[in-house]
């Protein structure tokens, strides 16, 4: 996996501006990305999951199918 740290930090900054946090964890099947919402999070500010997977694919350097994406309220 070839993570683009600059792109990932930019994404974290963009999400943080709307009170979201992004955590990336390596798994046997790829990576798990969890986005959590803070108390001031804008519900309408998160893009649809397919679009977010595309952004993450570029930042993480892995195929979208290897990204498990978990949005706020999902387990």
C-alpha cells in the first residue's frame, strides 16, 4: 500500500472543518476507514460513500474494493 500522506492529511483537514474525524486501520483484506462525527458535525456535508471511496482510493493507493468505509452511525 502506498499511502499519500499529504492527500490523507488534506482529507482529514477538510473533514475536521465540518467536525468529522477520519481513522485508517490496516486489515488482512485492505484498510478500514472510519469517519466519526463530532457534536457540531454537518450531517449534509459528507459526500456519498462511492465518491468518498474514490477520494480514499487515490490517497491510500489501493483499489476501492479493498476499502471498508464506515460512516457515522454505522457499525
